[in-house]
C-alpha cells in the first residue's frame, strides 16, 4: 500500500474528472494537472494537508471545471450528436448501483444539459457526497450559492434522467436478445427488445458515417439496423460491461468499429447510444477502474 495520497486516490480523482467531463482523455489530462499541483507544494506542504483526499478532490474538481468550460466551446463546433467517451468497466462498478448509474452513458448525456457549474455541484454533491463548504471551495462559489445551484441541478436532472432498473440480469437478457437479433438480421427480434418510443443516438464526430440526428421510434431504429448482418457479415458483436452496465462492442477485421450503450425501461431498451468516433474508442480493450 502506497503512502502517497495521490496514488492511493488516483482512481477516485479520475472518476471525478470523468463524470465532470465525459471524456476519459480529458479526465487523464486533468488528473495529470492535479498531480503537478500536488507535487508542486513539496513534501513539507503535502505533510501539512490535514485531509489529502478532500484536498485532491478539490484540486481535480477545480481543474475539471476550468477544462469543462473550454470543452463547451469546442462542442459547439462538433459534427452531429456528441456522446461521452465510453469506458469498459469491471463488475465491481456494476455492483455499486449509485456509481454505475452516475457514470452511465445515459446519465452523462443528461449531465451535458447542465451548465459547467451546475454539473460540478451536482456530481460532487449527489455522487461523491461532498459537504457544501468543500464544493464551494472547489467551484469558487459561496456555500449558500452552492445549495441553490444543487437544488436547481437536482431538479433539472430528475426531470431528464432515465428510469433505471436495478435488475442487472434483466438488462443483460434484453441486451443479449438485441445483439442476437442484430447478428442475424432478425427484424422482429429487434423490435421486441425496443420500447415503442425508443431513441437511437449515434456519434461519428464527422469522422465516420453516423446518423447526425436522433432516430426516434422502434420501427425507425429497426429499419436503420435491420440490414447490419447483411452489410457487415464478418463483424464480431460481443457483450461487454460499458460504464457499469451491459453494453456491446462491434469489431471489424479485429478493430473496434462501434461501441453500443443502452438505457432501459420496463424491461425493454429505451435508448441506444452508438459511439463510432475513433477518437473515443481507445479505452475499450481493458477495464478502467472507477471508484467513489
């Protein structure tokens, strides 16, 4: 066990940054910036820090918030729909229901609708249960303002968050049926797995082909995906744990071509998130540790 608090809490720091940014690459850069600031205070300064975990979370949150504001301007020029960068995760993430929900593709997509400060306050309070005074220090707001922001962000998210089923076995069965139907071109099988008002969102980033607007309705989704088995007969479609929930990756000629995440409602798939932008497919061959 290391005595260095930064190393001990690195997984937590990455998780905080990832939930604030929705990008593993930007989260890694933010964690590196946090290390530079931690290292910069010197051994004597680090020794005087009473609560290293809180101190490091405050630093990474502040750095992520600054980066989030810059990313917002970058996303304005993004081609098509923007989805978070997906992560292959270990079973322990799925077992932590609150953590799994907070890092799900569906939740990260909802968090995109918040302002940067609202997102930071919501994540730090609702996911990591930080006291209001610590969140105030991380965001540069007063504790009173943070309380108001937290209330507003909580209401905003509650109105938009998907209804998540806790039963992972049922989710896995729905995904298995979806993937089996996708592999074989079973149109009725695909239809049966989808909620009637299901939505498919694809992210190609303008780099690879992808629908640029959400596809709404099970019939339209089936029409879009129904020819997959015919168009890509050699594709390998395999299930993985994606952001703490059942997902899938599609391999063409041994390379990851698409990653698919899902949201569920009443035993059916209500959202299909297809990430195809190659810049977002780098962390899908090994598990990324996440923690609270």
